[in-house]
C-alpha cells in the first residue's frame, strides 16, 4: 500500500494533469507558494464558495455580504496590530542558506518525539494482541516514560518562549535539541529574528510622494472598517453578521505542502456582532454550525476534530480550530475566534470615530463583541480533494483513479458521449448537452473507446456519464453510468434532467444545516 506521502505526491500531480491546480507562471519555473487554478479547479473552487456563501447569506436573514478592496488605508494595519505583531520568528542555516521558522523546527522536533512514543505503543500492541492495555503501557513502560518526559519539558520551554516571544530562548532550544538543517545536515544557525508577514507596496506617483500600503493579510479588517456603513444602511440589528470572500496575502517563510500554505490565498470570513456578555453562547453556536457545514459534505465524520487553543491572542477570549485529516495529518482548515470588542475599539481609537451600536432593547450604546468564523478556500479545496482521491483495482486486473467528490461540488456534473462518431449519434448527444447545460455544467466527449472516456471523467470526478447508442434513436433511452459504483442503467432521455439536478442540488445540502 502506498504511504500517505506517496498518495499526497500523486494527488499533487493529479491536480496538474487534470486541470485543477498549476504552479503559477510555470513557464518561468513557477513562483514559490503561488498557484493558479485550472479549468476544473476553478469550478470546484466556485462551488465551495457558493456552498459557504449560501449557508451564510442565504440561510441567515441577519447575515449580509460585502466585497471590500484588497488595498486599505495603512492605519488599518496599525490599529489591527498587524504592523507591530504579525511576525514569525525565523532562523537561517549558514551552510544551506535556507530559512526556517524557528517555531516550526521545534514543533517538528516535538512531533518526532511523539512518533517515537507511538512506535513503542504500536510494537507493544502487536506483541500483546487483545490483552494490550494501552493506558497502562503508556504509564509504566520506561522507554515511553523517558520520551514523554522529554516531550513535556520541551513543550513547556517552547510554550514559555512563544508566549514571551523570547527569541534567544527559541534559539537555545534549537541548539539544546541539536536540531539540524534538513538540507545541509549542520547546526550552523544564525540568531532568531522577527519577520513581518505582510507584503507592502507603494501607492501614488513619486512626484507627489508615495504612501506605503499593504496587501491585506486577512479579509476581516475590511468587514470591521465597514461595520457602521453596513449596520446603518442595512438597518441591521444585533446580533448580525457580515460575510466576505476574498484574497489575502502573507509572505510565509515556510511555504509548502502545496496549496495548504500559500503566499496568495483566499479566505471566507464572517464576523458576527453580538452583545457584550453573550459572546460565549454565540461562540458555541458558530463552533457547532461550522462543524455541521463540513460534515454535511459526507467526506467522513471521523476526518474532523476541534483543536481548542490554550494560548490565546491578547484580544481573544476563546478560539478553536476545525482540523481535517489531510494526507500529512490533522491540520487546521478553519478558525472560530471570539475576538471581544478589540478590533472595533482599535479602529475607533485610531480613526477618532465613534464606532458603537445603539441597542433599542437595552436603551444603551456599546461596542459590539465579535465571533469570527474564518476558513481558507484553498485549504477547504485541498481537504475535499484529498478525501475524494481514490485509486481502485477493478475486476479483470484494470485500475482507475477516481475523484469521489460530493456531486454538488464536482466541476463537471455530466458528460454526454455518443458510442460512435457517426450515424446521427453525435447530433443526438449534442441535443442532450443543450438540454442540460442551462442547469448543470455538462461536457461532450466522442474521442477514444467508451472505457477510456469513463476513466477520463472518473479522474475529474464527473458523477454522471451518459452514453447515446444506436437504440437511442429508436427508444429515446440512454445509458447513465454512475461514477462511484460504476453501475449502469437504461433511462429515458426525459428523466435525465431530474436525476442529475436532484443529485447536485445545493438545496439538499443546505437543508442538512
Ligand atoms: N481573520 C482571522 C484569520 O485570518 P487565521 O487563522 O490566520 O485567522 C484563517 O486564518 C484561515 O485562513 C486558516 O484557518 C486557513 O484556512 C487560511 N489560511 C491562513 N493562512 C493561509 C495560507 N498561508 N495559505 C492558505 N490558507 C491560509
């Protein structure tokens, strides 16, 4: 069986081969951690965005959307804290000239120790069989205890250093743990330095003087600075939310794992404004709602878990991640944060404007508290694709790669194929395409054998293939072939529209929420 790493490599090349994701400006050898979405990728991405948007704006009377500009007044980022504190600690290896995030190097070291413990446990499980008591083994085995002690001490030192952003301490941990550069294999490290993740550029011509502005590192601030505009023009009453989908930019030091960590990516964020003191109940509400949204796709309930934050940002009073089991382990896909009234208060302070809400029921004004749900479109895309990717052995020694995408998200819903390129079959097939294309993305394919055409559609995750044969001209029936179980059925042409639109209807998914 292929290792998870091998599966991931195959997934990355599958994405390129079948028009999902290409390296950016590839003819010039690409640009690190920047990617383009191809003809199938953009459809899948748009479907994910529609599912999110509809679940927020369509289903909730009290949530409205906006589309704020990427460029914002530079004071925005002073107020939000990004100019001063949106930093990663970085360290260089002098021999390989490679740059790393100091915190990532230490976290990888922690993961290695954890792996050693897990190996001991698995070895013992095999040895003892059914009689194995994992908890007792973990509490008594000397080797496990030794590793656990090492892990706990390191974890404590690391948390202390990160909480205090003590750069010398981070360096000392790397030295003490004898962490080597994966490229050069040496321990010739520089000191740890802070590195701001925001990209900046200049606005205005040099003759008039220029202003340094930033490419937004999150979409959320576009919502905060428009709080009053939306509240007043929409006559919104608390509690209410503002949703937005848009690009964000971060100059990530460790940018890898394909589209998991990119320098240009897309976020879907919703800020939900509530009465002070009611934030915890709304935090719980959105935590549950967001997990339901993920699970409704049917990718497997066991693939999700919450990760509650122990270390909170100074403005947050609760935070949790929804993690998804990617081929490289459980990873954050979405964050749900209770951000208090920090952002609105900061913008009030820096702009000199009063940013408050008059609550007619309480007959009082206050700065609303905020619950934020923030999900990366690209990470969502990666989680959907990694759950959908299957390599299957078929009867007769054949094999196929199939993307078992939720039909509602599939880039192409149906492909119509004439059995042969003559005898009026292509014309009949085109008629069916023309019937379906107003409701669902439909393609036409007449090249190669039917078997090869099925494989091509499996590879992009098309849920329905429709074959027109000679009998179709007499009985007006076609063969519909289902992607996941490869079942084939003879059905009248007039029933096709109903079968397909029913299976890919977003409403069915939204009703589960
Ligand atoms: N406004 C809150 C915020 O931006 P975050 O945890 O930094 O919070 C939210 O980001 C989500 O954005 C993450 O859960 C992830 O899905 C996505 N994201 C963040 N950085 C990313 C990157 N470099 N590449 C791809 N997605 C990213």
